[in-house]
C-alpha cells in the first residue's frame, strides 16, 4: 500500500524567509505527485503536480517542487514566503496501479509572521 | 470560489436520522469522489465514481450509501450514524478516471452526530 510522510507538522516563518516542506512516499512504482493547499476557511486547492518529464515543477503563487525518484521525495519550496501563504499544505500521491486512490500526507501547517 | 458545490455546509443529526449530502459539478468531469476528514487529519478516501459507476469503496460501513444520479451529481445518504462519524465530508471531481488527473475539491459539509 502507498503511504505519504510529511516531516513537519507545524512551521513558523517570518515574511521573506525561504520555505521547504518535506514529503516522502513509500510506493516503488510509477507515481503521480501533488501538493494541495488549504487556506483558512477555504477548500483544498491544487498548488502543483508531477506526472512525468522535468522533475522540477512550478506551480501557482511562486511555489515549486522537485521530484527525486531515488529518494522517493517531492519537496515543496518557495524562495520567499508572504503572510498570505499561511495555510495547511498537503502532499498527495496516486500510484497508477491503484487507479484513482489519492493518498494524502498528514499535512503541514505553515504560519508566516508579518 | 470552488467549482464543486456541496450542500449543506453544516449538518447536525441524531443517530436515528436519515439525511443526505449533495455534491454538484458542472465542469464535465466524469469521476467524482467522497472523502472524510477528521479534525487535524488528512482527507481519507471513501468512494470513487467513474462514469457514474462505483469503482472504489474503501470498506466504508453500510450506514454510508453513495449515489451518482448523473455525471454532475453525487449524493451521500446517511442513516444510523455514530458519533465517531462526525467529520468534514469532502466531495471532489476530476476530468476522468485516470490517476494523473488532479482532483477539484468542494468546501465540504461539516457533519455533527448527536
């Protein structure tokens, strides 16, 4: 079975600091990888996704993530965070052999101090 | 605003009641999903419908009964729920029943069982 680990449950940063949120998955086959964000009081929104090709993917709002197959990782990065990035971030994995079963990590709550 | 609409936003019901949660999307998506999210936990998949047919049931108790009347609508019928069923119920949709397609989420229905 596939599983997803997010290492940091709570992260507090000051504005303009750089962000990296870790995500590791357990499945050894072909995977599709996603980062979703949930702003306070809002629905889950897709930040970015990786299916194939360039392992460095760029998403909305200046976020990017790098797929490192050898490390089973898909870490999320942003060079300079803003107060408006305060939200909960979920990494999610969908292994092709498992069809449409999207498995989420536990989530990371990011608070950006202004 | 999300393109996946869920009603009601909040629901309080007793353990002997029967109620239904509704989900609607008009993006032409052919796959729809129900997730359950407990407080401070990630969403967990319950059901997947693909082209209006149930394709995945994650061993959900029979007191939850999904229904997909047409490609735009997804219902979740509730009967004889338990207090531990109190949670946020999320609906999602994706373009097709292929694992690399991102899911679009609704705002959820917050369900409380008395």
